[in-house]
C-alpha cells in the first residue's frame, strides 16, 4: 500500500506534515563528501579506553590510522604496514617485515621502531589497554633493519588476526612521546588515507586526503563526517541533500529511499543471538531445544527486517573461517511442542522464564524479541521481556547474572572461531554465560592448537555439539544498509566499518 | 542589601553541595559499572580489577567523594572515562552551545508569547482570544520532542528551509576564539556565518520555545487583562490615547513584572529540555553529551554536567531576581 | 419585567463553559475506555501475526477487516493497543499525579505556614531538586530503578513534587497573613490544627487546578521516557511506546504513529483545558 | 449655549439588555458646576464614563446622544472621537492610589497628553506641568515630576491628578467622587482646591457624588438620579430650600448636616422608594410599549 498523500492530508491538518512526498536528492557532482555517521567519536586513541573496543567507530580510526595488517572488504588479510609476517619453525618467535617509504601525516618517516613501540605499548598493563591479555603473549620487541622480532611468551594462534582487529593500530612513536596523550588527543596523526583537519566533539570531524598515502590518494579530497545519532534525523539528512552517505537506518526507510538515491546492503561480521544461561528452566535440554526449534528465523527476517538478514544456526557466518553449512537447526514448532510435553509443559502449563534485551541499540532488537516471544507463546513458552541498557548487559554478563535468555549482538570482524564461539561459550571467559563442563573440555585444547586445519575442525565439532544441545540460539547475521547520493559509489566493508577512502566518485 | 546578597550566596552554595552529593551517590548506585563496558571478549578477572583500580572505582563511596571534592577545589573535575580528557574542558567547551540555544529559544518564546498575549488582550472576549487559548493549550499538550520531530519533517525535509542537524555547516572555517559562535559571529560582523548558524539553531530553538511561548502567552495575557481594569489605564484612555497605545505604554510594563519570575522558573525547565532536543537535532550541546555520558556510564562526566546544570539554574534564578528588582521602581527607589 | 435587576451590575456571564464540557467529556471517555479495556478491545493487544504487518486503517484500500485502525510492523491491532494504552496513561496520570500532589502540597503547606527552620529545609530541598535537569534526572532514576510502570511513577513524583510545593507554599504564606487565620489562632486552635482546618480548604482549589495540569504532564513524561527507550519494559502497550515505535516507519505506516499521537494530544489538551476551566471557576478575582 | 449636552442618553448591558441609564438629559454651560447625585448604583458615574468614552465593554449605548461643543460624539469615528474628548475634556479619578501608573514618573504622566494629543513641544509641556503642580500647592514641583507615584501620599497624588486634569486647559472636567477615597481632613482641602482651580480656569465641572453635603459647598446646580433616571433638576439654592421630588426630600433627610452633626437621620421610607420605582417602571413600559 503506497502512501496516498491526499488521504493523509484529509485525515488531520496537525499531522499533515507527516505526509511525505520526498525530494529527489541533488544529483550533481560532489566535491566535498558529507557522511552522516550514527555514533559520536569519544576519543582519538584507538588502543586504550572504552572506545578502543567499540566496533561502531573502527571505521573512523581506519580512515586516519593504519593497522599492522590491512583487512580487505571481504575480511581477508593483505599486506599493510607489514609486508610479511609469521612465526619461526618452533613458533617461539614472530618476525614482521615493515613497509618502507611511508610517512606520518606530519611528514616524519614511518619506521620499524614505530611498530615495535606500538606492540610493546599495548602489551604493557599500565597503559590501560583492554586487549593487553593478547598483546601480552609477545615480549622483548626489537628492531633489526626494517624487520621487527618478538619472543612468543605464550602461543596464541590468532595473534596476527588481532593485528587487523580491535586496538591493532600503529601509532607514531616520536610524535606521541613529544606531545603526550593529551596532545595526541587534540591533534592525532597517523599514516592512514585521511588526515584530521578539524574535530568538533559530538558534532563533526573534517578529513583532508593524505596526498602521499602508500595505498594511493583517495578520490574525495575533503570528507566531513557529521555525528547524527538519531536514525530519523540521519534519513532526513540524506533526503534533504545535506549529507551524501549515511548508514544504520530502519530497513523500511532504506527500501523507500534506495530507489530514489542509491543504496547498498551487505552482510557484516555482526550477528544477533540469544545467550542461554544454565540456570532455572534452561538446564532442561528439552526446553532449550524447543525454544530454538520454535523460532521461525526466516519469517522474522523477511517481515521485520524487510528481508535484510542472513539466517544462521551456529555462531559463525559464511565469511568466517570455521563456517560449516551442514549444521542446521530447522523451524519445527510441532517437534518443539512434543519436547515441551516430554518435560511436562503445554499450553495450559507453559514454561516460564525471563528474556532480556536492549531497545534501539541494534535495528529492531526489541521488536525481534517481541516477535520471538509471540512465536514462543504459540508453542507453550511464556517469556517475560525485560529491557535493559547495553551497559547493564555487560555488567550482568561479567557477573554471570544474565536472565535465562538474553538477546545480544556479537561482532567478530576477524572471522576466527576463537573470537566468536570461543569467547562466547568458553566457561571461564567472563563473557560466556554457559558454564557446562563438557564444553570447557572440548574448547580447552583448541586455544593453543598449532595445527591450523586441526584447530578449525575442532571448532566445527564444538559448533555442532552446541547446535545439537541448543546451548545458545544464533538468530541472524546483520546486513548493514548504506544509503548514498547518486554521485558516489560506496564499497561496503564486511566488518561493518564505513570507510570514506573506499568511496569513489560515480 | 549586602546581607541579602550574602544570604543568597550561602543558600546557593548549599544547593550546589546538595546537588553534588545526590548525583554522586545516585550515579554510583546505577547498575552497569563503566568498567564492564570496557571489557572486550576474552578479558579476565584481573583485567576487571586492574581497570577498576585505574579509574579509582574500587575505593569506598565517601573516599571517592573526598577525592572528587579535593579535585574540584583545585578546579579538577576528574577525567572523562570515554573521552579521556578533563571533564572541565569538555563541559565548558559544550556549555556555550547550550546557552546560546536556550537564549535563542527564550527570545523566540518571548516574541511568540508576547504577540499571543497582546493580540489576545487586544481582541479579548472574542473568537480570536478563544483561538489563542486553544492554540496555547495545544502547544502545551505536545511534548517538545514531538514538536522537534514535526519541525524536522516539515521544514527539514518537506520544505527544506532550515538545516536539521549540527550547529554549523562543517565546511565553513570558523575564525572564532570562543565557543559562542552565535554571539561572536555578530561581534565580528560575519553575517554570513551568523545566518548559517541561525539556520542550524532555529528549528531546535523553536521546538524548545513552543511550550514556553504558550506559558508566557497565557501568563502575560492573564496579567495584562487584570492590568487593563486598573484606573490609570482608564485615565490614559480619557487623555485621548488609542487602545494599542494604552496596552503597550500603560498596561504592558506593569503586566510584565509578575510574569517575569514565573518565566524565570520555566526557563530552567527549558534548559533541562535541551537534553532531548539536542539529541534529536544532533546539536552538540551539554544535553547531547549528557545522554552519551549516561549510556556509557561515564561517571565523572555525568557528575560534571549535572553540577554545571545546577550552576546555570542558580545563576538564572539570581538574574531573574535582580532584573525583577531593577525593573520594579518600588524596589529600585526604596520608600 | 424584572425590577430588582434594574441596577444591572454582576450580570456578566462566564464564557468558559464550552471548553470545560468538551475536555471533561473526553477525559471521562478515556477513563471509561481504560476501565473496560479488556472487554471492549476488539483484539488481544499483544497478539502478533507477522503476515498482517502494517495493514492500513479500515477506510483505505487494502485494509484488513477487523483491524479498524490498521496494524503495526508486528501485525498487532493499533486500536486495541491504544485502548490498553489508555489504561497505562490513566494509571500514570492518576497515581503519579495524586502522589505528587499529596507530597508536594503537604510539604508546601508545612513550609508556607510553619515557617522557621521547616521552611528553610524544605525550600532548600526544592532548590536542590529543581537544579536537576528533569529529563536527565529521570533517565538516571529509571536506570537505577529499572524500567517499568512503578519506576516511571516514582520518577514523575520525584521530579514534579517541587511544582506543587512551590505554589502551595506561596499560597499558604499568603493565606497565613490573612486576618481569618489570626482570628482562628486567637480562638485557641493549635498551629497544626490551624494549618489543616483553616488554610487547607482555601489552598484546595489551587491544588485541584495543579492536580489536573500535573496529570497531563505525567502522561507527557511517560511519552518522553518511551522516546528515550526507557519506558515500560514488558510488552504491554503505551501511547508513548507506540509513538516511538511508529516513528521509525512513519512513511510506510503513518497510522501507527498518528493515532496514538492524536489520542495522547487530545488527552493532555483535555487535562490542561480542564485545569484552566477549574482555575476560572475557582478564582473569584478573575473579572 | 451649553458646552455639553446629554440628550435622552440610554445605556443597556450588552446581551441581556438590562437598563443602566434611562434617557438621561442634562446640559452644562461653560464654567458651570453641575452636581450629579444619587445612591450608589444609580448610574451617575456611568454618565461620566459615557461622556469620556470609557464605558466598560459589557455596556452599550441604546439611545440618545452626547454633544460636546456642538459636535455629536456618536457621529465621529472612534479615533477622532478619542482625540476630541482628550483635547476638550478631562477626568479627576476617584482613587488616587490606583490612578497613577506605578512604573512611570509623575512628570511624563502629565506632559504625555500635552505633547501627544495637543501637539505641544516638550519644553512648553514641562513648564506647564510645573506651573500646575505649584498651583495645586505641591512643594518642589521639579523633584515631584522626577519621582514615582509610590513616593507620594494619597493627598499629594490627588493634587497631581487635579493638576494633570487642568494642565490641558480642558473646557469640561468630570470629577468622579474625587474625595471619597481620601480621609476626612484631606477631603476638605481637596474640595476647596478643586473649587479654586475651577473658578480660576473657568472650566465646566461635572461633579459626581453621593454626598449632598459636598454638592452644597461645590456645585451651582444639581441633578438627582435614581436607578438611571433623572428624578429632579434644580439649582443648589432651590434644592436645599425644598426639594420638589419626594425621593429628593427623603435623600436630603438621610444626609448628615455639617451644621447639625448630632441630628438624627431618617432612612429613606419604603413608600417613597416604592413610588419612585413605580415611576421608573412606567418609563420602561412606555418605552417598550
């Protein structure tokens, strides 16, 4: 039913302004690109503090700083500031060759010294780096010519993957030591495709293209990223032509405007899932399995998310290394009813538990849980919804006090099974909620497994076990909607990062 | 007169201390401690302990408060957890934006409210006054964030006359020393910049102003209608003056005074209201920062922002009382 | 020909009638709907049908019979949700409004009449409370108390009692200075007795007026809180929640936003007009 | 030829038509002092308001006309009528405490009419105001012009209002119970002042009062009103010798005499009231019939 403006206008004068004709976006060539971004940038240091682990702002960091290793749009690694990297035979040392001829934004030369210093800095607990537990596995970083060598204190198969993931950025040693933390916050420099021209907190950041970027000068000389936290305001920005590109808007709006302007929606390394806590009714496998089987994931994606979402049955997405398409959990409400009956539950005596969710943190998060609760109600599961803020979710999860069911999203842009199934399901990790002994024993040996093929197979077996016992309910892989004016071509990045240097003039 | 000033300062101090204590306790009782926010996948127990100690959140409540107070005395309001910068700089950096928006909203409210009240009085007991009353009622019964929503859709997108986000067009180079863009652009006679800033601020200011305008409109009309019955107004008519002159020259100056104190109080609610409107219009003021601070449980920043709001509130009250005394001849000339 | 009315003064009729009637009628309707919600709502407000998502109101083509005002993105009936939303709105308005009035008025009365250190303490409390930006304070409060109907009511009471306290205190002070109070004191009535018996009734009309205005404000605050995603946690529908949800897909399903918006608007307008009408009726001074 | 001629003036309440004035006719010659007497609510001050064009909104003219110096005010457009009244007539209000604008200085409240309505230049207006303030025996007129109303006593403020009325050289002044709000001692001085100013400026004076004692000392002739109708017209001398109408006689009997303060007062007898009420009813039916 398309919108008939006359009926709306006839309806009531006071709300007539809600009738939307929509204006054709200005199509002429764009010299200064303006992006309406969905979150504000709290701090410019990508290696310490809460913003270092906030996946939504990594795109801003990747515009100004380079990571040790470049991650390509399909999540695969490629030579970045390091041209080659690897362990020695007995995996007691790591060796990294550093790219030459690169300069910092202030013109000073980029050297292997910067890489060694950056690695040592995030390994040092005093700096407050949240990923110290990974970088701490390397020590005694030293430089030989344009190579950096470090001793492996404790083998971590994913160490090089972290070099293109959270906090894996190279900072300028000389400049940082000269201006100090506060000076760096005021005037950050990196080796990245764009330089920071002007930063107005909570408002916008204006970027100038880095003329001698080692990866080639980006198309747009000036890029302004406006921080517009309200989704409707972002849509209004691009629709009124004030901005050229925006992301994270309701899918209905994306459908409406993509015809008029340009739109691209690609799956990203972020999944929606329901954590199950092994307390109360969730200790009964029949209840868990019934809950998993009675969720019609595809209908929810089609009806609620206008089809923008990829149904998943394990914590891996097709792009991840340990993805196994053969593990499936079908939508089978009848079987769910049988299972519940087996445990003594039914429509007249429904199983009751609480499900927690955020509201407005991820697209349609609250509506999805409402839809799931609706589906559960049909098979005899009475779930009571409790809304909490993302901050409270982290605290409850850290203290292992989440409700029997809790909806959450899990980002993992390196695609490695350890940072998805691993941290989410491994008992001792403060992030997992499921404490089953059997799972701990299965996952234990995989942390240090040196044979890559054997390691991946191990993780697939863990995923299969989890699916068969419904220890967690994966729902979908999110699809990121990006709207852009006709004058610009946007290449989406599977990590969900919106990168201006990947945007070309149409 | 001095005694009154001293008494006033003492009461203000008590209010600020009261606010500081309450907000300090409330935000530390709030579930979701900031450290948990910082924990990425895989962090371990001692990571939690290490970071908690780093931010001094492991000490007892009174101890934390003492540290905070000692800091405040030397002008150090602590460091923001998310922005990793001194709270004072962050907060003072954003204050001008909120103040300018509030002042602009006040001006719009006074204009709208004034015109409504004067027309209502001029056309009193007619359909015109009835319409104004209903309009005031409607303005009051729609929350300001809904006005914001309607304005965005109406003048931002349907008829794109005004900007709908941010405070100034980012591509402009701003030669400003202070953060008071609006006032400084006037002082520097840069009307091009001034126009751009006003175009950004007009819709949020209007959304804030509408409820206040309705209140001013009603109060001032009420006060005007009562003044119109007084003898000196009738006497002025016998001198041959027309109705408009009588309302503006004789009735208005005396009707404004009682309305002023009530507007003062409402103005503080308006400043409180910027929290939502700034969020809707992505306007980088104190309010917008406040919501982020609460979502991210940035305790020192929340503390700083609430204290600053309290200072603004007490300052506005002081200004209102002073203008009331200045305007009221009886107080100004004693006797 | 009436002779006694010959001098003609005091005959000017009061004009407020119309507005008072209309607002009273609308509020009675909403209260009734709130009371009978479960029986008169055509559908179960929580019942979802994903295949019936975003059905338009009955008069537009493509409407689904039985869903008079259409459905939202989850296929729930908008009309039933508005009816049940009335229950939440009325509870918030009545409960929050009355408690705020009780606490605020009593404190105001005590401060205004007993004066002395009581007044000092209460005035300082009023100042401190008003120094908090209301919306920010309620966000913090809801974060502490957790979302839910009770925490909203507590948030409203904690924020708005100062409005009553301030007005009642001023009124009590003014009344206190009147002669009739002095005479009551002379007649041997105790301080507290005087306060309750003498001042109370005279302050009552002001409280009644403020109470109606406060109810309107309570409904608006609930809408603001659901806009900031803090309102009721469970499924049960609130007008504010429907407006917040409808906002996202206003171009595809405007009715999900418009109908609760209009209902909220009319209810709050009715409260404010009722308050104004009562003010005219009670305030003898108004010529 | 009379300066002011009120002919069959009738006023009603807008809407429900209750009668306030019943075809009142009276005329005032230049320099004459006419008293308008009646119980409160008899409509005497309503006549003054009608003449000065300051009737309350709820009252409408239902008959008759007011002619000022040959000009029928009813025929003039509102704006011009106001200016004519402003130039030719002035009001001495009843309550000096509320008749001066509290937030404006005294000087401008006198000179504004002279400059804005009569078109004088500022200097001449201020000089005039100072002269008048001196004439009404106000010490240091210059300082008083700069001060605010709340700095003056009730009596002083009434003097200012009298000065303001006479400053514009009006041909007619309506004094609406100018002494009722003042305490007794000040009343005598103000009455004597009004009388002196009237004689010196030769202004026609319409003196509205309920106090026959005041009439006897200030007015030349008087008109007695009951329920908005003229009951009797006479010169002061003839009236105090022996009023023609029974209601007038009863009214006179009910008024304390300065000369005989202890004399007993007889309230207006019921019969007399009934009689005059019947007269009024008859007038109405005649008009309605």
